[in-house]
C-alpha cells in the first residue's frame, strides 16, 4: 500500500465499501477477483507482493527458553522462505507504540507479533490499514479476521487435570498466570472442567494468580497454598518454571514428590527434565507455532485465501515422575 494510505482512503478511491476493501486486502474468499485487483491497483500493489521482504518480528519479552524457541523458529523458517527478519525484543519494547506507525515504516513489508500487549483496537487498526501480520500466542481474543496461531491451551489443561483426577486427586491447587492473558483463561477453564464433571469446583483458597509466570512467583504462591489448614494433594502451575518454584516450596516443608504432593506444569521446556523427579507437564509445539506463523504470513503476502485464520496446534500430555496417586489422609 502507498505509505499513509488507509482502508478509508482506498474505499474513497475505488467507490467500494470499507469492509470490501478490507476483505480484498486480507485475501478473503468472498471478494470477486476483478474487485480485488481494483483495490490492489489503487493500493499501488498491482498484484502479489514479491517473494522476499522484510518481516518485523516483535517479542516484547525476554527471550527465555519459551519465547526464544518461538523466535528462533520464526527466524529459521523465514530464511527458508526468502524473508528477512528485523527483530525487536525485550521488555523495553513493551511500552513502545510501534504498531501505530508500523505500516509507515519504510522497508518493512509485514510483521509477526508474539503475545502483543496492545489492545484489540491496535490490531484492528493495523488490519484496517491493509498491513499483513500474524499474531502468535495472542494475549486477548484476536479479531475474527486477524491471522493468529496458538496452542490448544484448553485441551492441554483438561488432559492434565483429567490425569490428576484419575489418580484420585480432588483438592488440586491452581497457580494461574496474569489474569488479563487469554491463555490463562483457556487453561483455567481446562483445569476446572474435569472437576466440574464430578460435581466439584476448586476451592477459592486453592487458587492463586500471579502477575508474571516466573519460578519466584510460583514459589511464593505455592508457599501460601501449602500452608492452608487442609493443604492440597496436587499443584498445577501455569508453566514449568512456576511448577519448579512450587516443588521448592514443597521441599522446604518436608513434602515428598509425588508421595505427599503431586506437581505439574505446562510447556515442557528444558527445566521440566532437570527436576527430580522429572516434571509431568503439557508439551506445547513452540517451534511449530513459529513455523506456522511464517506460513500464514507468506500466504497473506502472496494473496492466498485463508479459510482458517485462527489456528490452534495440538498439545501433548507428558506424564513423568512428579505426579502420583493422591495420598490417603
């Protein structure tokens, strides 16, 4: 699109509605081909973008073993497709208003946004300006016509809690992540579902939510949970790092894992195999999320039709030694 041209500008130039222009720019199927070409010509594209291009990859978080795996996968896959990556990462990037000006940045053709902290309106603005982008692991529910890829968090959490219920656990503590993250809502719903099917709900005193899913926050939350009068028989954590923190809290209280307390996490990063006993967890396809994001973006750049804009990749329950039968009391 010509720099500074908006969907509203193109609608005025072509005599089409804003909705039609937006669908044409985003490669949606319900647009006649002659209409699509009319919009592309007005936008100064005249057809498909070239195979190569510069992709702005934004990850406003520390590149730990979670985000680092996604970023590495995006970079490696982009190179295979002839795309060049411009990386913007780290916590300092979180507070910048880069999405507002991204379509006007010279030399940037598209973007991949990992867990963007901006509100839904910012993503809608980017979409309405016809700028191709894909969201990885969206923080909030993405707009219907914005391409996004994530893991099947609900299904993964449900499989983990079903495993614990089948082992006889009924008092299961939950350490959730930031309340405003979509992933937290999905996992929480998955954790609660198997208990609800048995007519049970997690007791309020057995639930904690932390502002950042780190080992230290997991440790602090677990200390509170393990000190309640009727302590839980199992703890499930938002991620593996928090589960490690929970295991540390259990050790300080002389609790054996899994004989006295079962502990489980989510992600299956390296730390899950460094614990003793090794951690039961839900494996996320982090590298595949990066590869899928590049694939979706490439199709957007080439004006292919996207029937599935919101892609969820399957997770896998990995049972290890940190979970066992509920102790008898």
